[in-house]
C-alpha cells in the first residue's frame, strides 16, 4: 500500500485558491475581461413594452440605458450624457415622454439617441445630433431576451452561442413572455465576492443537505452538464414522491394540471448557465433569469426577472406563485452558503477546496476562468501592484 502522502487526492479538484476571492487587483481584471466583454442579459423586450419605456442596467462602472423608440425599436445606449457624463436617466425603469432630458443641465435627446438640443444652444457651437448623440452599446435580442455587451469580446453572437439550446427552448415560447407583477428585481447585496455566489450556484452537490424543498422537488433526478465553453445546462426532473414543504407538495399537484400547451412541456426545471454570470431557467409554469452583479471585490448583488405567459390561467398562476416561493427560499439558503464560503477564506486554517465529481460545474467554471485570466492558476497571490503584469505575462506565455 502506498503511504498516504504519495497519493495526490486533490489533483484536478482544488478549485480556485482563496486569494482569488479577495484581491482588488484581480477584481479589476475580472471587471474588464469578464463583465465588460461578455454578453449580459439585461431584460426581456416585454419589460419595455411601450414607446419610450426604458430600463437601466449598471454593471462594474458601466451604465446601460435600454429604451424603446417611437418606432417601436429597442436600442441600447450608455446612460451617459455627452455634456458632462451624467446619467441621462436616473431611475431603474420608467417611461420617457417623447424625449430624454438629462437631469443635470437639461440637454435633451431623441428616443433613438440623437441629440435633440443642448440647453441654451447658443452657448455652444453647432453640435451634430448623431456625433453628439448617446453612445450605442452592442445589443442583441434572442427570443425576446435583450443582451448587451459593453466592450467587444471573445464570445460569438448570442444566437450562435445559444444555438445548441434552441431546440429545447422553442416549446417555451420565450418571445411571448410578459413580466410578473414585480418586474425586474435586485436583491440586497451580500458581503461576498461574486465567485462565491457563482460557485454555490454551479453545483447541485449541496442540494440534498441545504435545500430540502429542491431536494424533494427534483433532487433525486438532478444533473449538471457542460454544453459548450460558454453554456452549461442543469436539469432537475420533478418526481412524484412526497415532499416536506407544503409549497412543494402543492406545486407538484398543480403542474400535473396545467392547461395546453403547457401540459406538453417536460415536467422539469432546466437552468442554462450563460458564462460568466447569468442563468436562464425554464419551468413549466414560468421562465426566470438571474445574474450576479459585483458591487466591489467583496460585495455582490443578485438581479433578475420572472416571466409569465400572457392570458395565464388560474392553475398556472398558482403554480408560478409557488415556484417563486420555492426559488425565494432557495435563494435565502444559498445566500448563507455564499457567506460561509467567503468567510472561510479569511481563516488561517483554510487551505482550499477539494471538489467532488458531483461538482464538475464548479471545476469546469474555474478551468474556464484560469484559461481567460491565467494568474488565477497561481496558488499564492502575486505581490501587490503586480497582478495585472504577471497575468499579462502568463497570458502571453500561453499563446
Ligand atoms: S451633464 Fe447632462 S446636461 Fe450637463
Ligand atoms: Fe443552492
């Protein structure tokens, strides 16, 4: 028998080292390389159904304004006045009555982004309305969901990226969804690095212990799989077994009684992980999305939306209400797990993770991060001031 120390039981199972969850220089790289340069799910077209309706979406210092024009077209702009950079729209959602007026000095813009007029125009030279209009942001609408990308990046178009799930999502008629009663939401921030949130979300190994509701809903039939470098799929097939929670018991009964065409949908919850920080999930009764929003190296919020079918009947509505309750409970349970994960890394006794075969979602996600930001492969942090330089050197060496 080999002496115990000769067997490397942690090989390939380590996960990212603790320093990656608390290093401000690494966080700056992540903001630039991941969040600004990868597609972000901003909203659904039905969140801004009327002319002049808008939502705003802030992420790592970037600010998007997504607005429907007089012509019915949806456009995305930087929420940044061309005069001195103020937000041209202050609220998270609302309606611009025909014109966007900057709250600072009242420059006004058309709903299609062109500059209409600076305030007191004779105090300026002539300004070209397009050149001095709001700056557009790259945008793509996929089955009604609006994606934006603040800077050019390595991912293909959203359509291309999600081509492999096209067949699976088609029966859910995502284009025809409308927002639930509350619309887009943003939860209170947790004192954790965004990766602590993602790590908890990227595996189902914790479900039997930490989520009694989900365990009784689909825990026995849950799998995680990677679809491509940018898309993962997790599915829980809902069983007919008993459930400890009233909401889960009721939900199981209700989804057996959904009307056509929903009754033809698979009896399962499917989560599509969209790299780096969004999840789109399809249920028989509703469709949801959520995403991690970093608010600093050690602070993260969760933003999302819940969508229902138009002309929803009473059974589906009750089922959606219950799936929302189950999700809310799960989110509260997960929040605690993310906090415990994060605080562990401050302990002098913490020497990293050893990941199970049932945590392949975390392992593959960490591999992807190390591929994009190679400095994350170092067991110890580089000296202060050197993270970006060492990362650039490692990236060059890898090419
Ligand atoms: S910053 Fe917008 S009008 Fe001055
Ligand atoms: Fe969880």
